C-alpha cells in the first residue's frame, strides 16, 4: 500500500473555507461575519448573530472568482 503524500492529494473545500473577523453593528447590536471559500462557489457569503446569539442563514455575495479578505466594515445599511 502506497503512502499518499500531502502534495499528491487535492485539498478539500473545507480546508479552504475561512471566516473574516466579526464586526459588531452598534445600532442593531448584531454581529456580522464573512465566510469565503478559495475553491468552489459560492466564494463569499455573509451571516450575522442577533443580540440574542441566534445565527442567521448565510447569504451569498456573488463573485466571478475567489477572493481573500481579512476585514470589512459595517454601517447601518451597508457591509463594505
């Protein structure tokens, strides 16, 4: 039985799934975060936690190709 070296296997999507640093929305008290995937669509999604700590469904942000981001800003109406 041959041993598989890490360079011989394709990484799974889960190994390329990342979450950004969460941001608090001061007006609503919610906590927002971005989730991005370097391998497969959807490449970028966002979700939030309510002040009661209930997690929302993820919402896709359509992108033509993958991107990596570390941080974002949130206003009363926009996620930037």
